[in-house]
């Protein structure tokens, strides 16, 4: 089975443009990317004081991976590109957020779909509008109730 996906990308450390390009290239084994948004420079949101600006964008495409498998692949790409987790919202070489995985809506210990804060963040919404296949779903998901399956 093939699923439609939308992924938000951001970088505010190192060669930000290179980090974004490298992340898109690293997606190739997992996602057939079919749309890529423009890159935008944005101020960091909810970040430690003095954090540098981000470059943000989004991609959409298709995958045969489950949402959990794709999330694991995204975390692996982040690690390979130098992301170190620690302080919440700290500067990072790359940030890959799974926003949509087809029309799946769920909440588990690992993953919430759609991404829980995407609609609150214009730095996600603006590029997402350029790439998501079903633009009406962006608005529809804003008010959707999620299935809570944290017991998984």
C-alpha cells in the first residue's frame, strides 16, 4: 500500500541550505518526493534566547512505510545529519516533522497525526499549502478529533 505524506523541514545550524538539500536526498529510500516548497527564512519559535533564524520548507510525496516506520526513518536521517537532541527547541542542523500520513489521525506514545502543532505555526502552514495534494485537508485537519491510541 502507498500513503501520501507531508514532511516539514527546518535548519538553523551550520550550512542550512545544504542541510535541507541533504535531508531531501536522504528521504529517497523512504519517500518518493513529488512536491517541494520554496525555502523561507523564519525567526525561531519557542526557542532558547539567541537562537539563529531557521530556513523552513515542506515536501510531499508517497511512501510504503507505516507512519511509525517513517518517523523512525526521519529520526535516523536527523541523527546522520548531525542533529543532537537535548534542550527542547534548541538550535539544530535539521528538523524533520511528519505532518500528515495520508488521512491517518491518531495519538500514541510515539506519534500524533496530524502533527499536533502544525496549524499553529505559519512557518509550517505556508510551505505546506504549496505541497499538500489535498489543500482542503489542511483546513479539515485543523478541527479534527484525534483517535487516542496511547495504549499501543
